[in-house]
C-alpha cells in the first residue's frame, strides 16, 4: 500500500507527462540542489544569477513568454493544489527573470495568507484589498522592488474581498494593469483551500499550476488541470517545484555542469 501511494505522487517531470494533455513548463530544483547555494529560494534569480534555480526560472520564463507572444496573453494566474507547493517562489523568480526587458507586475491575490510583501520587505498595504474596495488606486498601491519589477500586495486591511474576484471590479483592476504592464503574474491560494484561483481564472488570460515534488498526487493535478482548462483563460502547463536528484544523481550532475559552463572564464 505504501509503495502504491508513493507511486501516485509526483516526483519528477516525467510523472506529469503521464497525465493526459498536460505540459511541463519547467522545473525549479530544491534549494539544496543548487550548487550556487542562494540564501533564499524566492530571490535566487537576483541573488545568484548563475545558479541552477536562476537558470531554471529563465527557462520557465521563456516558455511563458512564447505562449504569451503567440496568443497575446498578459495576465497569468499561478496556483497550486496543496499548501507549501511554492507558488510564491515560482512567481518571484519568474518575475525577476522577466523584468530585464519587460514591465512586470506581481499581484498577491492570496488574501488568506499573503507572502509576497514579506519576501520583498514591502509594506503590507495599501494593496489589492484596498483597491478592490475603492479606497486606493492601482498606481498609488503598487510598490517597486529592487529586483526590477513591481508588486501589488494583498493589502493591510483584508476581509472577504476575494468574493469580488469574479466581478467587474476585479476586471477593471486587471484591465488597468494590462494597459501599463507587459506581464502580470498573479499569486493565488492553493485550490484545495479556496476557490479563489478558479474565480480569477475566469478573468485572466492564462493559468499555471505549481506542483511540489513528492508532495502532490497525479490525481489531484489532473483534476485541477481539468478545472483550469475549463476556465476562460488558457491552461499553459505545470511547473514542478522542489525537484531533487533522481536515482544515480544525474540531475545534480547536470546542475553542476550548467554552473561550471556559465562560470567558465577564458584566461586568454
């Protein structure tokens, strides 16, 4: 029984490929797998730009940009199945990797347990909650980060504003953001905890599902994939977070080889 339970868990990107019509957008390795050893996984792209996590984030960014260019997408929703999957980690690194040539806004729509403002040491508000209530404008609430992108925090005074995610008030915020930014990345609560992500999926251009290796089962991923695919926006695929070295350690060797190549300096 234990063996069967383990076999149902997503361990590598290959497990995602077993789910019908589900694309793997990329992976983020576990923090201990990165030879660069960034201090925090959420800011790995700017802290250690030649590290394995940073390179993986750039690959995810490229996959997202390709889909956006082909279909004209700007607003991308990120969610997960279970708590602790690392949605904020993925968004933070993709935002930093995308801000080199694009105007990027991160919206913390996790009003139940917001984290983005703490990661980047920003003020809790005013944020999304205040903007939805009409107590602040988007321009006044947006905060700039040293990582090159801007953030709309969840807000300092939050109530049940998530009930307005599927209303014209939220649509107006997204429309204004799309007129000012090239890419809007939206952090949402785990789908198993709240239906906020599915409500927002009816308002955004596309969605991405974040899955932590060894934590979530294929059945849950497939169910959420179907629900997101039924929403208005395109379902772009799955990011597998916290990937570990597989049998034989070949993945760890690949990370080391990548870093060695990027850090190579020709003495001539």
